[in-house]
C-alpha cells in the first residue's frame, strides 16, 4: 500500500512521457508575493521525496532556492538597475555613477560569467590583485570590494546566495601616493603669487582653515560673518550628470562652524568689494547664486577650472604642480606642526575622529624634527 504524503510534504507523480518521477512543493511566497512551487525530478519516488525534503529544509533555514544558473553579471545588472535606485540611502546621482563604474568597468568584466552561487573568495581576490598590479589605487580597490559586498549582501537577503564571499576577502596592498604639504616658506611663495589673482582669497582660505575643494566653492556669503570673523560649512558644490549644484556636505561632522584668522577676514572683504565690481560689469549676465567664489558672471566655479587655475599659481610661484586638495593637507600639517591639538583639528576639518588626520593629512613641514631640543636642553643644560 502506497504511503499517503502528509500536508506540506509536496506531491509526487509519474511522468510517463519523460519516464521520470516529478515532485512539487509549495514553499510559500517570496518577497515579491509570488508563490514558490519548485519542481524536482528523479528516477525513483524515494529520490524525488529526498529532493523535496532538501528543498523544504533549505527554505526553513533561509537558504537559496532556485536561480542556480544565475550569473554574477546578471545579478549585478539587476541589482544596479532595479534594486539600488530604490534604496533610501542612495540619493546622489554621483553615488549611482560610482557604483556603475565599479560594476560595469571592473566587476562584470572580471566576474560576470561565473555562476552567482559558484563565486569563491579566490575569484574576488584574483580580480582585486589584477587591478592592484595594473596600478589601481588602494582606495579604488576598497571601493570595488565594497560595491561587490553590498550587491552580494542583497542577493543573500533574497535567498539567492547562502553566504557572501566578499566579507572574507582582504584588499591587497597597492601603490599609495605619498601625501605632501607646503612648508611655511613654500606657502608664503604661493600666497605672494596669488595675492593679485581673483582667486587669491580662495587660496588663502584653503590654506588657513582647510575646507575641502567642494566646500570652498560652495561657501555662500550668508555663511560668512566677517564682522564676527566666522564662517560655517553648510553645503558643498557638486558636479553631477545635470551639471554643477549645491548639495549636502560629505558627512554629518562636515557641517561645522569656525573662526577666521584676521588676514583671511581682510582678504575676504577685499574679495567681496572686487566681486561687487564684477557684478556691475556683468550687468544682466550676472547669475546670483550668492556664492563667495564665482566666475566673472556669478556662476559657480567648475572644480576643473579651479584645478587649472591652481596649477598656474603654484607653477608661477616656482613650486611645481600642486592640487587644490593639497591646500587642505597643508593647513592640517602646518597647524599640527604649530602645536594645535588633534581633537581641535578634527573639529576644524570636520573629521569623524583623529585617525583620518593622523594617517592621511599630516605630513612633515620641516627638514628635521626638533621637538627633543628644547625640553632636553632645559632638563640637562646646553653648553
């Protein structure tokens, strides 16, 4: 007598045309509300019953059911086009562009043909190592792993994967560009070169209080109180697909206020007077964005144009080619060398903690370290 299958164990029947037993089980709804009724086949009823029990066990354990032929490339495209734009945490088109760069320029070409469930840590390690050997910077390698990790995490949450291989992969060592800072002497040469330039006040502000280039170009006059000698970072200039716009600051800690050194206040007053003359000269062509640093018609300064203008100033000062971001590095390094405490620098620069400044922003600004001289001479005397 054939044993009657219990409710929930699925059904089994014989397919005479295929000469196979076929089993089907109801595993409930997926996240989209669709019923999951996978089928299995076998040469015996016992084989099919074992397969149905395995499916049921996986479903109860939250392990992936189906999608066995899904490739990494297919999932990454689905994730990039359908899932990622719907996430509340992804607000900026720049963020989407960064994910697109990682997925289509690197992850899919290297890993796309592999079955999603067959992906192994060794595959990811090989991909990252090849990019490192090709000269990719370490922060870009970290970004690749981060994007893959997020995509695989979402696949795991949708029961397409049993584990996320990206979580156990280390980023290989890569060439790290050595940071640098202006010395006091170099900074003075730069300021002399920029003194009569229409962006001279921007250079001075970058050097003295160290805003990010996007924060520097995003300052509005309403963020400045020159009478009180203060400024606030409330937004930053961003370049997105549609062009330049004022957007949110980088992090919560990036929103900050600080006092301005007196030479900077004086330079900003002169700059405001010069801007008023440019506004009169531009007439109806002036576009009022309310920005401190603008083009001759009031529009935002493109970051690429700032970079080219800064190259011209540093080369004109005989210093070679420097990037505007190195003003921020220089401000941190010079203030640290002057004895400003790390906690105070963290507040001024809008960092989350002291680690970023210590590891990334601080560079030597003197030919030799002289911190031992004064205390040792005081303790043991100087001949």
